[in-house]
DNA sequence: ACCTGAACACCGTTCAAGT
DNA sequence: ACCTGAACACCGTTCAAGT
């Protein structure tokens, strides 16, 4: 080492703001960091800029606007999804595995679902997930038009599910809070006027079952898979 | 007329703010008015207050917060939904009719879907729609647990669909803008590297078909109905 | 009890000015 | 070309003070 280790040649810097130039990637990194440990609400242009030691205006040289940043977050998450190799003999189970994988990643980044909802996924990585879903559907002989609409329906369902969960998470509910809420809800349903709400009263236990969300989700992907299978020759 | 027509007995008022007392209903009326002619983004506590000739703080005596106002808007819309009388012989078609009716109303109040997404519908009118959906499913002999989860899945799908549409509407796209966008999208899909995106390229026409949304929605409700039917004995 | 003005702690985005 | 400070036009919510 010919160079002094305790003092670089370039002039001293204000310690904090590492003077690496701003890039799209650094902005997305910072935004993802905020999202993971403070939730989607914390992902504002101002807070992202602050995390990078600069002002909000600086971001606009690299990102068109907040919406584009949202798109980039979704694409970053899509990157982590891993789908099975299409196998015609197992396509229905594989479709379910793919949907579970999508939900797994959306749960790992709570808040990404909020950025993704109602968004046409045109990022490169998001489009690769579409391609892979199409491959599984084609392996199952689902007709082209049905497959095309299915790759719209599937992310819509999975994202909406993750979004619902993230709303609860944002309220910082613990497992116990949810349990209490579900129990209260059941009592409330049972207490309704049974001449006006006969089925809500009678089905109160079923309506409040599957609180964790996993069973509900399994039901949903079962419905979608069975519905698609009914269209395959 | 014993009273001077040009000067009421009570002291002159600034013409605009009719001094009817604030009520929940008046607040929801004003919010709904804003939502209908300026979109969901215009529904802020401040703008609603302004429309009522008062300040934002005044609303908090009648409405807990913005979230509760959102719930009230959803319930107001739910009130307009009309469902068919359950008929065991026609339950599948009736279920589709019910979903079309839900979408019809959500489209009539563009923006309500944004307030409804990820929200457990606990308003009285919203719960009546749940009750009526349950009735149709029970007419079809769908098992209790499946029916219970279905009344979660169905509004989730319909609301997510309406939400997607409302995002486009909020961007103030005309019919022609959408046509152009879809055409560009198709060209884009076709131009992709077909070794990485073989199916996206091959299915480009199918992926961009059904731009109006009606065909896509019919596909979705067909999938859901068929999936549920597969669970009925 | 209901209403209000003013304040607090935030947003996204733009723009002229700097380097 | 990239970055910045300051400003613009907004948010939801709270609170002490009024009637």
C-alpha cells in the first residue's frame, strides 16, 4: 500500500453524503430501503432524497416523477420472482406455484403492492414474469386469448391480495390485533338483524375463517386455476 | 307579503355559505359531487370543506377522518346496486349479472373504486350487497366456506378492475388516446427480442385485444363463475 | 355541542441559478 | 450535464379559542 490509508487524496468531504453521483439505481435502492423498513407511505420523493443526502429536486434528473419511481420499485421486486419450468403434465400445480411465488415476493416487500396496483407492468423484469406465466398456460393448452387475459387477471388478483394485507400492515397491526379484530367481526356479524342479514348471520364463522390470508389465497388460486382448466381442450 | 323581500330579518349572510348545519350526509353529498365531476384526487378534506363554505377542521366533528369519509363514499355507491332475486336454475348467470351491476355502479362513480380498494366493506349498504351475493351462491349450492371466501374474492376482482380503469380516466385519456396506446403497446410487444420474449411477441395481438375492458371483464367473471361451479355438488 | 382560524408537519413538482 | 435552494400549490389533522 503506497497510499496513506487514513487520508484520501481527494479533499475531505462532509462525511455523510457520499459523493458518488446520483443514479437511477441508487435512487431505487434508497426507495426500496425506505419501503422495507418504514412502509410505502415513507417512500416520498423528499424522503428518498433525504436518505441520499440531497434535495428532492435532484431526483428529477434521473427519474421522471413519483409514478416512474413506483414502476421501478415494482420491477425491482419482479426481479426476485422465480417460476417453475413449464411441464404440460403439471401445469395447474405450476400455475398455483407461480401465484404463490408472486405473493411471497410481494409480502417480502410490503408496500410494493401499493405501488403496483392498477399499473400495467411494462418494466423489463415484470414483463419476464408475464412471459413465464404465458409459458405455463401454453403448456396447459389454454387458448391464446384466454392465456392473454389470464396474465392480466392473475397479477391483478395476487396484487390486490397483497395490497389488502399491506393496508393492515401499514396500520401496524400485530398478529394479536388481527385475531381480536376477526373475533369482534364474527361477534358483530352474529349480532346482526337476522331478518335482514340471514346469511351473514348464519355464515359468520365461515366469513371470518382463514384470517391469516393463506387459506383465502389458496381458495382464490384454486378458483382461477379451475376456471382456466375449464377452457383448455 | 308582509315582509320586505329585499332584506331578510336575520342578519345578512355572505350569500354563498347556506347556513344549514353541517351533517354527515351533507359532507358525503359534497364529497360525492367532487368525486363525480373532478375525480377521486379532488376529494380532499380541504376541498370538501371549501365546497361546503367552511374550513377543513369543521368536518372533523362529523367524520372521524379521511378514511371514514372514503368508507362513506363506498357505502353510498353500494346503495345503488340492484341484484337479481336468487333462482337456483340460473345462479351462474345471476352471479355474472351481479358482478356486471357492481362494475356498472363503480364506473358511474369513477373514483369510488380507489376509495374501496383494500377496504373491508362494513357499511350497512355494502353489507347488504354481500348478503345478496351470498344468497345467489347458496342458490347454486356452493358450499358455505367457498361462498364465504367468494364474497371476498368477487368484490376484490370487480373493484380492482374498476380501479385500473379509473387510473386511466384520472389521466384524462380519451377513447382515441387509449386506442393509440393499445396500438403502440402491440407494436412494442411485437418488436421485443423473440428469443427472450417468444410468447409475448407471438401473442401480441391477443395481449392487446379487448381494449374497452368489457371483454376482459367478461372473461374474468366467466373464470370466477366456472371455478365456483366446479365446487358446487 | 358545534364551529373556526391558525398552525404543524408534511406532499410532488418546477425553475432559475449555480458548478 | 448535473445538481441545488427556494418557492408554489397543495395535503390530513390538531388545538385553543370562540359561539
